[in-house]
C-alpha cells in the first residue's frame, strides 16, 4: 500500500513537467480530426499545415498558463505571515522561607558526649 501511494505521489509531482508532452500526444491522437474541423487552412487544396497551427496555439496557451501559475506562486511566496503573540507579564514573587528549624545541623561544636546506647523499651517482648 505504501509503495502504491509513493508511486502515485511521484507521478503527481512529475505531471507538470510532462504537460507539453500531454498536449503533443493528444494532438497526435486527434490530428486527423483537428486538421479537418479546427485548422485554419482546412479549406485549402494543398493543406501542408495538417493541424499544426492548432498544436502551436495549444502549446502557447499551455506555456502562458504555466507562466501565470509561476507568477501566482511567486506572489504567494512573497507574502509574509506575522503572528502577534500575546505577551505575558510575569511578576516576580518573593520566595517563602521556611521557619522550621533543622536540628541535625552542625553549626556549633557539641557541648557533651553521651556514652550510653539507646535501647527501646521492652514492653512487648
């Protein structure tokens, strides 16, 4: 499925570059009908045009269309998008200092030393 999608997208990307080829192919497929019905010189006895005048008109029309598309594309490229973002005004809030005292700090020298070891009470033994 992925390869089918990739192939389709590649063909779609290459389609504009083969535009004049498609115009020429459609002309060749319908050249006899074009030379009998649309050609300017169709009523002449020795018609050497064979509808090529219509081919030239179609190719010129296609080229003009391509130029118009390129000009539109250039105009679209020149457009600059500016997005206004809201500016958030943050206020500086002073931090709250904790008032609890930590007793495990060793800021001062110990006053006395305890030689006894703590033993939990033996009520539940």
